[in-house]
C-alpha cells in the first residue's frame, strides 16, 4: 500500500487533475442525458442536462485557464 500525503500537503495540481477528471466524466453523462431527453421529446429535461453540461465545461475551462496563468507566471519569474 502506498502512503498518501495528508490533504493539506497535496499539490493543488493533483487536486485540479482529480477535479477535472470527475467533471469530464460528468460532462459525458450530461451529454448522454441531453441526447436521451431530446430523443424522448422532453424539452425541460434537455434544458436541464444541457445547462448542467455547460456549467461543468465552464468549471473545467476555468481550472485550465487558471493553471495556464500559473504556468505563464512561473515561467516569467
């Protein structure tokens, strides 16, 4: 068994990677749900699934942008 560092000592990049991984899986789920709702003729379900998908895409995009800005700042120093 590999010992893990306490949460307070973990790298934020590792946490960001785990967050993005989870969100990308949920993006797939919400995309499939949106497709199913559209095929079933359920506009309310479709709008919900699409809004959830967009929110998760925005969350991942924000993390990617933040990590890119940190990398640029680090290379400028």
